């Protein structure tokens, strides 16, 4: 009888695990951003998920798998509807290579996704004790919602006197928050001072070229490798950046043809 009960519980656990996995259509995203003010100079910007859902105080880490390859991503920004993924992560999942090594293009691709424990994304957070780095001047609404209840972010955050997610303004210094007595952080220098910050830049990987560029001004700092054609499969559909660009080119060519030949 006990063996039967254990077997049933095992089946139930396996069924629940399978139910937690979802198929999403992942699209490449080249420019780092964070709607809750996570600082790009303190995280791996090549492993970010831009999901349609609001950023959660607990489920900030997801795993994404495709053809035997898996990456973990920080879910710290909200998209307008697509399941966007850092271009480098998307490129690796599709081809097995970094976008800086062998950049490719393509549309939305069916991939398997599930929420993961925040500890699985610890190596993507480059702060002491892997605490989530937040802007002291622009993350307080999100942080307050996490501090109002028992959450992972509420227990694992650090505030910096940096104004923007790409770390181009402010001071790279840790601030303290005496919550709930105060709802504004106390920093070594003036909170929100718009000093130019160049010591810890954020880089994006440019779509299609694989070039490494400064997020603050778009300057190319390193060239990508030779582009490759994406592998043919049935798990990809139009809707990626290149698919929309191709459509625009075709439309422009058609309009030119009509004008020149009077069609």
C-alpha cells in the first residue's frame, strides 16, 4: 500500500513539473533595459528575459531551452507583448554559438520555458552575495512593493546611487535604506546627482552583426564574427526583427517598382 501511495505521489510530482513548463515564442532583443531599475553594469546583460508579465519580486529567474541547450535568464524588464531574450542568449540557443562569434538572424522561435529558483541566476548578478542591484533614485516603487511582504527581492537587494539602467549617470556607490522608517535611500554623496558615469559601461550586442557597442551612445568597441545562416527547422515563424525588416524592404521595393513603371 505504501509503495502504491509513493508511486502516485511521484506521478503527481512529475505531472506538476511538466505542467510548470511552457512553450513560448522567443525573439532576439539587442538593447538592455530594466523597467524596475536593475543596473546593467552589475548584471550579465546578455542573459536577460523581457517578458510580457510584470516583474515579480520572487520569480526573477527563468530557464529557457531549445534543442538540448539551456540558459538561465534574469526576468527584470517587461515587454509590450513579446517574449524577448537578450540577442546573445537567443543566438546561442538557436545556433550553439555566441552572437559575438557567429551572429545569426531569425524570427520568433518556439522554446521551452519555466520559472527557476533565483539561486540558478546567481552567477548573472555581479554584486557581493549576488544581491539584485537597483537604482536608489528610480527603483523605490518596485522595491517598496517587494519590502511590503516576504519576498526574495526584499531580502536580496542592494541600492546604488546610479540613475539609469545603462549606468551612464550618477555615482557608483552603495546606498542604505532604513525601511520602513524612511522611503528614500541615504547615499555617501547627493542622491540622484546627474554626474557623468564612465567607469563601468554597459554593452549591447548588435543584432545581425554581433558587434559589441556601448549602450550609452551606440559606439562600436568590438566587431562581431562572420554571420551564419540559422539552421532550418519548423519551430520558427516570422515576427523576429529581421522578418519585420525584410517585409519593409520588400514593400519599399514594390513601391519603387510601381512608381518607375507606372503600375
